[in-house]
C-alpha cells in the first residue's frame, strides 16, 4: 500500500492567480527514494510543503483534492499528528534553525523534546543521527557560528533524528561541496533502505541517477514525467523544457548525431557513459 | 587593478585558523574560480578583499590600497561583493531602488546612477520587474537582484560567493552570461563555487583551497586534471573531465565542445 497518496491535488497560494500545483496524482510506496526535479518555480517546494503539512496548516490559500500520508488525511488531522509521520528539511537551513538553542546538540534534540522523548533515549538518538550525517564534532558549537554547509547538515540531522516515516527534503545539498553532497545522498539512501520513504527536491541529476529509485519531473505545477531515473533523466523533453540535465546525457545526445554514440539509450552516470563511448574509440586509444 | 595578497593569516575569535599563509596575485581583468571543500577558507579569503575581515597577519592590497588603511565603505568603490544568500543583502521596497542604492552611495551623478541601474537590470534580465518588491520574487530572481545591485556599482572587481547555489539551469545560464559580459568589459571577477562544471565552463584560472591554504592555482585544464590532489579538498573534476580520463584521453577536457572534439579525433 502506498504510504503517500495524493489524489487530484491542486493548490493556490493566497493572493495569486495561478495554482502552484495542478491536479497532482502521486502514490509512493514505503521505502522508496523519490527525487523531484524541475526549474525554479515548477512547484517543487510547494509539493514539499504540501507533503509536510505546512499546506494547509501554515500557508493558507486554496487546497483541493486529497493529501494522505501514512493513512492520515492532512485536512482532517492536526499539525501535531502530522509531524509524527512526516519531517521536512528546509531549502534554506537558516530559516529552519530554531534560534532557541545554544548548541548544535540541543538544536538537534529540540524536536524530540517537543514530542516528549525520554532524556536518555534522546541523547542516544541525537548522537546516532549526528554520526550518520558526519557532524559529531559540531555538537558543542553554536548553530549560528557554522558555515552554510554545516548548517545544512544540522538542519537535515534535526529532521532525521525524529525518525519520520516520510522524509521530505527541499534541496538538502544546495550548500554542500561535491563530496559532502555524495555523503548526504548516501546517508539518505541508507535511511530509505531501512524503510524510510524519501521525497527529495533536488537539481543535482548525477547523484539522483546514482541514488534515487524514481524521478518525478515537475513543470508549471504539473507532473511532466514520472519514472525510473534513466527514463526521466534521458528524456528529450527535459532538455527541450529547460531542465538541468547531466553532462553525460547531453554529450551523448550530441555524439549520437555525429555517429559516436551507438547505444539505443542515453547515459545518465559516468559508468554508463564510459561503457557506451568506449566502442567508439579506435582500439589503440582504448589501450588494447 | 590588481589584488595582491602577501602571506595572509586569519584566525577567528573562536580560535579557528581559517587562513594559513595565503600569497596570491590576481591581475586586473582576470576571471578566477575558487573551489574547495566546505570550511577550506574560501569565503574567509574573499571577505578580506573588501575589508569585511582584516588580516591577523600579512597584507591584502586592492590596487594601491592596503585594506587595513581603508574602511569597508571606501573599499566598496573598488570591490563589489555578491553574498551567497541574497536575503542577507536586500532591503529595499522595490527592485529599482535596491539596485540604485549602491551607485547612489558611491556618489555617482544622478544621470550616471540611472544609466548604471538600467544597464545592470538589463544584464540580469530584470527590466520587467523593476517595481516589484524583491521579497515578492522567487529566490532565483532575488539572486539576480542581488547580482544587479552589485553590478550597478561599476566596481573594477566583482566577487561572487556561490552564485549558482539552488539555481536552475536557466538561472545558471543567466549568471554565466553576466560573468561573460563582465569579462568583455575588462572587470576582474572572483567566484567561489562548488559547481565544478560551472567553474570549468566559465573561468580560465582556477584556485583550489584546502584547510586555509592554496593547494592548486593555474589554468583551468591543468588544475582540473589533478584529480588526486583535488580529491583531498573534496572536489571532483567536472563530469566530462572525469569521463575523458576514464576513456583514456591524453588531454584534459573541461566542457562538451572539448570532449566531443577529442572523442571525434580519437575515434578515427
């Protein structure tokens, strides 16, 4: 059974004329890692807010259709019930940090305090979560003394520690260096393998191709494509509609017109590209 | 106007040694990308260019000005700085006022302020949004307002701190175009970025930093070819550079045109 179930969901922010989400139908199975891509303004953040209950609980406006997560309908539940099942890491970590805590350790424990987790368990969970995201050495620092990348990891950790059934991430690696990005993707992949459902708005297609099970391409509030990373990320539609695409895909697409890419599919990862291009090289160039 | 840095050390009040002996010359009209892991000292370094930070020891000179002798306000006439987070920099009620703030403060005559503002708005494709409150714009367009408000100051040196963070493909292309125009006008551009593909496609000189020091400094293809050294500062070479290496290309390629050219040559 799908843990996330959106049926005919349309949403319009207050004082706007066009809906930010239009007739979204989306079912996600438990433990699936779904990446959501799209140009800025396509509705990625709005979808994140809708899944996280910020819409309709915090943002007003007009929501229609059904939003159901873990068997509960968002319009028919309190925000308190909702946050026990769903966690959201914000796009801008600075907006997420509570401002009420002096250390990173306390900041990460904040959510657990609010839902009344016993003190001993809280300590264990905070330490585990910090280890998973590689920030144990920041425990005693002030959240505001950190770099953008460090703050982003703190924001992510403070959601992971809640162990939500559904983890919603709005560009969680935007401030991270490439290796940091890979580490965060790989930590999130681990959570998905443990059964956590992950929905992540993200631009970095190379890592999406490596780690996600499924990709949804949003455009102007509608689902344009929905499928496996290869199906979606190599689609000609993406390039036409101004989505960011992998350099591997785009180079192979051009090479195909020059007769230098002979596979019937296009690559999204380094490995696929290397395999596909190798036969085009003359033998001595391949070191044979 | 050169930037000259001599044996620069900087230690934050917390005791963190963020810069440990940086010596560096950036010539007038150069376009430099700075890469390196989070915490390498990239932002700390460029904040010395406009006096936001002062050396713990060593020297930073912008043209003939030693930054210790000049206020941030004074240095603003030579160095424009686009912050990583546009929200740290925007405060006006509408886009035009925001963009006019910098040049007005620098004391340009009224007509020149107008011309600079119009030019900056055109370059950033904001001409149709001049009356909008910056905070009613999407983060992507707020970034463009932040860029425009610095461009309009017409400083010889412009610094971008992570300009492509969270931007989509169209916005990244707009930012690349701004950098291209600045290059044509002979401006010095220093850009911090984690987006190594963007760096490879837009800069001729690349500096890789690690733990408060300069690890590599040179022409883009030479620096990006040093895969092992880059890995120590958590930087992966660009996608097509890695692919070229994997395919056994002798040359280091940095973008699609170079990749396809070598592929074509080696397929014969």
